[in-house]
């Protein structure tokens, strides 16, 4: 009996142990369940990911100069996440898992060279991040899917019509306004009515205007709008019905547009006709046929604290308002109303955007600078009191003025905030704008144009500079220019303009290391190089060139080949597109001869860099494979004195002392040496990184 009891107890205890062990193993497996780690691309910036802390996997091949990194240890959120991880030594170019933690913005980011990556300096940025080994921290739950700030589609309903509008993972409230113009009065603005929101939809309350009334009103408005243009033109031209002499009338007559007394009512647009914005801008299309405004009018951003401003839109902004006689008193008042609405929508404040006004006519003058007003209300009130100057529409003169006088520390320029100019133009300018715009852009100013009532076909003969907007802005893709068919439609572009001005990631007109230089290649074509190696050198030249933003207003490329003699292969102004430059490099024929490097440097200084544009950084990249037959020191010193930044690249039998004499100080950052031509490609990224590092060490606008 005792033996049977012992057996039962032993069996029971054994079963208990087996169950306990099984439970323990199951718990271990649950604990060891692997977290799904999302993969990100090399070009993903930390600021584009909403999650404050996440683990992600970087792919191989992110160690590339095109994936820019700003900072050391602590990185600006404008940086490539994966290349920052390589720079910090967490992963290498093979990729791997990383842990990213968002932290507050810093007043300065220090560039450095680490682990094969050259990070750049940045004065300040609104958000930072840290990178560490891709291991979860205790007590932290990590997402298996990352949330991006790029737009997604969410259904929005107004009445029975669904519309797709951009939204994140959470639905934002959408507002709709119904601006109205009554007969002989100003535009009346309506207060937006916030709609009710639901988990998957946002409902916009329809206006109270019945459908039949709205249809009738819109039809009347269309007729009235075309009639309004006719009355305006007739009043300005007097009795003439032929081609207008609009600009000829401007100088001294003081004539203003006769304002027609008409009934004009603009009903709220039906959301069913609104289209989503796309990232690809279609050249030649106005705001009203690209669908851009539709999205942005549905998404007005709420104002931040007036005392601090909107921190997501930290820009230093100058409006050039048209005060010429051609605009007339009423349209000048509509322009002021528009600027006041823009100020309200921006959310002016010391931690956000600051805004000043310059009025131009015959001559420009500053109404108030960046530090005059620090909140939207005071700024709007001040705008309302600005009197009209009168005179011509000298836009070019105004741009030169703002470039030289407005963005100064004494006027409130903050240095770390992008400089932005928005030019308001009634019709067309009475002077040339291309050169003034180019100099302003090369000084780091982003230029936007808002043109109202463009010239009719019969009026185009009076325009001094055809296509003046395309010549003035740095990208002719529609992002930097808005054309409005009528001053009475100006209220529709408040939100689109604010969105563009605040899209700091897309403000690419400012000078960068990739768009602000004249780069001249001085290529050794001596007999010791040989045909095959010469082709390798040309490939090296092409690989460097294609990393830059090439156009007539951005980086330009020129080339000189030398032996005993010198030959200008092509000058800076010969080709204005990247494809044309690369094709020209490919067509360079091998010369063969001796090696007179000193004479080649003098030739390039006189024939190539003397034609460099003002405010362009002059960069010479000289490639040679041997010792020069003549002196290189004196010509190199002369080039340096003329502002040429010289990089020397030596191959095989090149003399180290000559390479250092040619290179700008410090030598170690401006001179390179490889033992074989086939190894030249190793220095493409290094050379570009050094160019950018040097650029970023200079004052930044």
C-alpha cells in the first residue's frame, strides 16, 4: 500500500514538473518572439517619420554623398537616417538595424568626417535625433509600421459627394470658406464652421445657399468676371480698342484703373470638384488648373500662439507689394487685405515666421522690417495703413534693393531661417528682372512670384522681358510662381502660398554646395596619359559633374585640356543642362603632347574663371599624371588671389610638392593622389564632400 501511494505521488510530481517546464518554455518562446522591424530607404529623413522613437532596418549602400547628414552625434532631422547611422558608427555600408530617438532642435550642428561619411554643419534646426544600436529599450513598445508625414487619402464628405483629401493616420478637421464680393464693397470673409469628425470620415457642412441659387450665382459671376476685365481695360485705355499701351501709360500720367460697379458674388466651390495635389508640378499650368489650391484650401493650418509663432514655419519673409499707378486704389486695397490674411495664416512670431514689407513703384522703400512686428494682429493692422506710392512697376530694382538692404542682422535677419521673398506683380514689370533675381538667388534668397491679371495677347508686345517669371525663379516647375486671373480671386491663394513658403524642405533656391559654383576642370592631355587612361579621366570628370545641380542659374561647368599648349574645350556659359555638359565631356578628344601645368593654370584663370559670374564660387579641379615642365607655384598663387579654390588630383608619377603648391590651403583637404587611373573613382565622393564641407563653413543665409 505504501509503495502504491509513493508511486502515485511520484507520478503526480513528475507530471507537475513536466507541465511546469512546458509552461516555462512557452513563456520563453513568447518572450523571444521577434519584433518585426520595418525597413527604410537610404533617402528617408528623420523629420518625415512621425514616430518619436522607433527601430528600423537600413538597406546596404547608404554611404553616399547624396544622402546628406547634418551634425555629429546629434543630427538635424533634415538628415538621412541611415547615413547618419553610418556616420555615427552604429552600422556600416552593409546596412543593419538601428534605434532612432527624436529630441529637441539645437541652435547649431557641427559637421565632421567620420566612418567614411562627411556630415555638414547647420546653424539651427527645429528637431534633432539620436542614433544607437538597434536593440529595444525595456518598457518601450516599438511600432512594426512607421508613420510618415507624407499625405495619404482620407474620405471627406460634403453632402453626398465623397472627396479624397490628404490626411495622416488621424483625420484633421477641414474647413470651408465662402468669400463674397458685394456690389461696390470689399471682399467679405466668412468664419469657417468646424465640421464634425468621425473615425474614418470628416464631414464638411455645406453652405446654406440652395443648389439652384448657387448655379445661377456662379453663372452670373462668370459673365461678370469677363465683363469686369473688359471694363477695366477700356477704362485704362480710354477710347482705344486696339493693342494696349499699358506700360507706356504708366510713367507720369498717374492714371488709375476705372473700377466698374458690378455685382460680383463668388459662391463656395463644391468639394466634389476639388482635386488632390501631386508632388509633380506641371509647367505652364496656373494654380487654378493644377488642382493645387483645392487641397490647400481644404486644409488651413490653425494659428500657433501669437506670441511665439508657428515653429513649423520658421522663415524670414519679405513681401514686395506693387504700389504702381496701374494697380489702382481698390486693387491696392485688395492686395493689402491679401497680405493681412497671409500674415494671419502664417502665425507670425519670434519662434516662427517673421515678415516685412517693401513697396515698390519707381523706387522701392521698406514699410517695415522683420523685427518691427512680432505677431499677426499688429502686422495685419500695420499693413492696412500702408499708403500707395504710385509710379512704375520696377520689380528688378526692388529685387536688387531687397538683396542688398533687407536681410541684414540690423533688420532682424536670424541667419538660421531661410530667406524668402514673395513678389506681387500687377500685369508685368516695367524693368528687367532676370539679373537682379539671379543675384538675389545666389545670395541665398528664395524668390516666389504672384502675378495677377497677366497680359492679354494684344498686350504682350509691350512687355520688356517676355517670360519674366521663368527667368526670375530658380525652378520653372510651378512651385515658385502663382498666376491669378483676377485680383478678385486673390483670396484663393492665401493657403497655397503659405503652404509653399513654409515647406522648408522644398526651398531649394538658396545657395548650397551643389548649386552655387563655377567648376572648371583642367585636364592633363599629355602623351604619358594614353588614350584609355584619358577616357578614365573623362569618366571621373563626368562622375563629379553629375552630382551638381547644373543650369545657367545654378552650378556651371567648364573644361580646359593642356599639353605644352592649352585648349578651351567649353566655357561656363556653353551648356546649361546636366545632359549637355555630360555629353560635352564625353566628346573631348585626347590631344597628346608635353606637360606644362603652370601655363595651363594661367590659361584657365584668364580664359575660364575671368568669365565666372558674380557671387559664384570659382572651383578649379586639376588632374595630372606627372611633373610639370614649367613652374606651377606662381600661376597657382595668382589663381588663389583671384578667388579660385583649387583642388589638385595627381595620378601615378605626379609630383606631391606640385600638387600641394597648386591646391588651396589646407593642402590635405584640397589635394589627392592615386597610384593608378582606375582608382580615381574612389575620390569622387571625397572631393564632393570636401567641397560641401568648405561651403558649409562659410556664413549661411
